[in-house]
C-alpha cells in the first residue's frame, strides 16, 4: 500500500487551503515550498511576523512566491477574529481584551482561519507541544457533532495481506488520551472508524481490545471496555464492532471461534481500539519494529474540521506528508 502516494493524490485532486502557524520555523517554510510546487494545496499560508518569515526563507534559500504570509496582530481581520473568539468563549469567562491577546497567537489564528472557512486545514507542532495544538483546536474548531473527544490514530501498513485491509490497519488511540473513560473510548471508536473510511477506503470493522475476551477476566479495566461497547451499541454508529476481545481473538479466526464464537468481526478486523494509551503506544511500536510495519501518524481525529499535530522532531518530508494526509481528509 503506497499510503503516502495515495494521500498526495487525493490532496492534489481536492486543492484545499492550508495554514501553517509556525511560519518562521525553517522546516515549515521548506515544506510550504514543496507543497506549493507539488500542487498538494490550492494555497498555503504561513503565520508570523512578515520580516521574520522572510528572514528565515532567505537564510534557507527558499522562494516565497505564491505562498501567503499573514501576521495575525497586523491583519485587517484581527478585529473580526478576536470578536468571534470572544463570542465563542465568553461563557468560559473570556473577556474582549483577553480575546485580542489570545488571537495574536498564530496557533489560535490558524484555528480561527479554519473555523471561518478561510483555510480548510491547519498543521502545527514542529515548535508547539501536542497540548498546545489540541487546546487551540478544541477551543476554536471543536469536535465532530455528537462527540466530545479528540483523539488520534496510526495507519499501520506493509503487513501481510491477510491482516486488515490488504495489510493495513487503524490503531487508535496511541497518542492523546492516557486513560479514556468508557464514553471517551466509544468516541475514539467512532472517530477511528471514520479514519478507516478516509485512510483505508474500506468500511470499518472494529475490535475493542482488552486482556480479557467476553468476560474471561474480571477487572475495572475490563469493565471499562465492556461499558464502552454498550455505549456504542446504544449509539448504533453504522459500522461493525465487537469487544471486549484479546488481540488474538480479534485477529485470528480460529481463536475467535474458540474465545468469541459468533463474533461479527471474525476475520474482518481492520480497526483496533486500545483500552488506554500505554497499550496503544506499546502496541504500535512493537508492530512497527518487530513486524517491520510502516507506521504513519499519529493523525488527529474527532475534530469538526481537519487539523494535525507534528512531532517537534519532524523532518521536512514528515511535515509534507502530514499536510498531504490532512488535506486529503477535507470533505
């Protein structure tokens, strides 16, 4: 599966608008140039002090032609953005003065561009922490209607074709929520199912994982997964799922027959929902390193509009790929 190639092809075909809040960061400026040159986006906007962005570009030998540059506090949309932010957050105690201070921050400005439809996608995290990116996204863009939880997923690809969708699976959540509640676990499952549709282009079949299968063990961690399953059943979310299942019971039909006979996910699982961040993070890294799988992500999910977080150690290629993947998700 040429995951990157497929996502880039989708991005080229969709021609959406991208904002990169970390406009003075050298890797980000280099990535912006590549994104424009490869036509992965209809437009790219870098945020920051204009002179600083130009200085970075000159030092890196990057041509800024056809790349938009916006300084939030000096932009003619500043008043409208600050007012929108105030109206959005005043029930949380936001004042008009604080709204102006906050909207001078490029992360919040980028999120507001997405909220207001002046950008379709925001990608950040080369300089900012995951927490900073999440807070800006949650405060301004919010989550998908009906869900309260933002989470993440990895696309695990390059495995034997018997697994998942021709050797590719969604692993979730592996990067955001350390110890999800049953409600959050149900939200994660719904978001991961949508990620499966977008990334693997197949209908999701999800297994809610545990160290127990169908009550074989008793523990609060098992009860949490069982409760999440019941919440999902009540929501009738429109995809096939089952739990709680041990990994072998989820993935190996002969084991499913023994441990969970009659399971609707038998032999069809393409989306794995981990009970907590420890299991998810360990799981994806074991598969990546011992199974020689490719791990793409983490990609944020559950937001009302697409945004993505970067590792602060991301390479230029990593940034380009993450932008392409995020642009591909725009409806």
